[in-house]
C-alpha cells in the first residue's frame, strides 16, 4: 500500500467529510469536537455503511471522541424519529448493535432487539423464506437481491450474538445459504444482481460489480461476527467466497479497477465496487478464509481507489444508484455521480488498512 498511518487517517477524514458534503450537512446534527464529521442527515443504507466503518475505526483505535460522536448522531436520529422499516433502513442498525457495548442505553438495546425481531417476523418473505428485498420505493415482490445480506443479515447475526438469540443467528445464516442458492452462478463463481420467483429467472443475468462487492464483504463479516459456524456451513460459505474471488482475480483490469459488469470490459469502471472488493478480500485473508495469494488483488484495488479520491474528499468513478436491470445495456448506461455509498465503501477499505497498519 505504501501509505503511512497518518496518510491513511487523512484519507479517511477527507472521505468522511466528502460523505457529509454529498448528503448535505445538517447544521443541527451534533458532532463531538475533534471527531470525524458526522453531520449526516439521512438514515439509510448509504450512511449505515459509512457509520459502520467509523465505528470499526473507533473501536480498533480506542477513539472515545469518535464513539461519543457516533452516540450523539444515533441519539439525534432516533430522537427525531426513524423512517419505516425495510431492508435499506436496517443498515444503520449494524453499528448501533455494536455501539450498545460502548454506551449504556437500555432504550437502544430495546430498539435493537425489536428491530431484529421484526426482521424475522415482519419482513416480507419470498418462496423458500428468503428475505424479500423490500425498499422504500417498492415491495419487489418475490425478489432476492445480492445486497440484502449486508443490509440486514449482518445486523441480525450481531444482535443474535449480543442477546444470546441462537435463532436470530440461524436465520441470518439461512439467508446467506438461500441467497447463494439463487444468486451465485456455479459456472463463474460470481453473483447475479437478483432473482425473482415470479417467472423464476435472474433478470438480465447481470454480474453487477457493486452487488458482488456486497458479497465479498458480507461473508467475511458474517464469519467475524458469528465466530464458530457449523463445519459444513463454514466450508460451504468459504468455498462460495473463494470461487467468487478466483473469478474476480481474472477480471481486474490492468489499473486495478473492476468494471460495472464484471465480465464485460466495455462497461464502465466502478470505484465503489473496487473498494468493497478490496476490503472483502483483505478481511477474508486476515480471517483465514482466503489464502494470502489473493493479497495483490486487494492491494491493486486499494491503490487505484486511493487515486480516485479528490481533494474535496469525493470518490470518482462511482455509478449512480442501480435498481434491478432487465437488460445488460441498462447497467452500462448508468452515469457516474458523487455517491454516499462510494464514500462509505472507501471508508470501510481505509478502516481495514489503518487497522492492519497498526497491527503490523
């Protein structure tokens, strides 16, 4: 990586500030002095990923000011009223389910348990009991999407661990297995963007890069949260991840980036997916799920994403929000924009790099 700890911290602060710029700074949002900017106005998946990265950084470094800033942000958001529950609005609950280990807030513990119970008992299900990808815009009847696992199941697994609810952990793991059944392509090892039981197909058969990155991240994170999985489940998910990364290694372009459609070099390059893949591969190696031989893939991806960060903290080459496409050309036509998830995935990548620099 050839980056000092101070350089990495500088990048993280810059990208976190860029996230606030993209979403619009809310001057009423509380912020602890000296901490990263946490004036994020929105409670949704994009911010949830970034807040999780900041929590991981605060926990690893013992940064009490950042913990306080996170607690203030959650207190402000919860106090003003949270949006309706769905897949994407669940993402910020992951960091909250960990933050309750740092601050004594029985009301937050109650919220975490109630939301986890809602996922199991209240979220719409598909055939085979998969979590239907319900979002604020639409119900997506009968549909499984590859980003559901990160947005909902990591939180559910951590809540299960925190409150000794083996049934919640089992449900989270089951969702990984059922999503792998319908979304993982056995020929390539890559993942399709979605599956619908209404017609039983994978829509455009798109091997979408950012969707794949959620899987590269989510499997190691599940292992980290749960710890000892049953041997058969451990081996199955580890092999699913290894098959995906074998394919990704062959599809990384000469500069280190991945394309929006992973198997189509004529589709645009995509930095948010590249950041997520870099993070997921690195985490998988550090957890012993992937061999060290994949480290160069992560390092090339890391280096090129660092080069995509502008002086204003905005990460370039990030494609706009991508609903389910029915043609491959749909994915190729998505424009690049300053996007909060590009910031958030880059933050996760940087947090991992900082953690390893301190450990090493």
